[in-house]
């Protein structure tokens, strides 16, 4: 049965794989748990709209299946450590793969690593923190026509290291969902 499914997956007519893709998406980061190390307390983070722009280049030497890209994410998470909303900017690199599930559907797992900076907070002159963003997603992309490909992207956002002058601020996997269009 496994062999039959493998043959079926390989024999399905594939989408036209462009070497470069640009996508924009709008999403939501759900509430997660934030840890402030020096004061040894847990707070909440999240509950924000996310706006992401991404450019991916797929390598022809790898069959146009694996690629490298750059991304930028803007969000306004509630940081209960500061008891207010802050502005989050994240930019970095993404490792992506893409596999055909059918003629119109592609599955695209990705790992995002980037620099995360927060502004706002209690003292407007001093940002509430920076961090290392490590995120993982799986996108399900549908091909309407050759130019427009909507997708839904499910994943997690984490901050394994980071903080500000007062404390180290980290948080574990926090669920996110995005919808967008790839060009």
C-alpha cells in the first residue's frame, strides 16, 4: 500500500514550479506563556495580528523543491510583563521545501530564524527587548491560476533567547495561523 501511494504521489501532474516566489499574509498569534528569568515569573504574550512579507528562491540544483528566503513580520502582541501592547518587528531567513499533494495543492514546510525587536512598553526611550525568533510552519497552497496561489499557514512562534536590560525574556511554542497569497 505504501509503495502504491509513493508511485501515485510521483505520477500526479505537478504544478509549474517557479524559482522565485513572493508572498504576503495576514495572520494571528494566539496567547502563549512568557518567562522572565531574573524575576522568575511567568506572563502572557501574544493575541496579535501578524503581517508577513516573504521572498523565497528555490534552487534548480535541488529540483526546485528546496529553497532559501527572507521574511519580515510585523505584530502588536500584548506583553503582560509590561501590561500593554508592544510593536514587534522580526526579520530573518527562511528554509523552505515544497511538495505536490495534488495538481493544485502544494505542501510547504518552513523554518524561520530571525532577529526580533520590540518597541513601546513602559519607557518609550528604551525598547522592551530583543530576541531570537525561531518559528516553524506548514503552508497548504492552492493554485487558482498561474499567478495567484492562496494559502493557509499553520505553525508556531518561539523565542528561545532574548530579553531586555532588566531580565531575560523567553517563550515556548505559541500557535499561529496565517492566510495569504503567493505570486
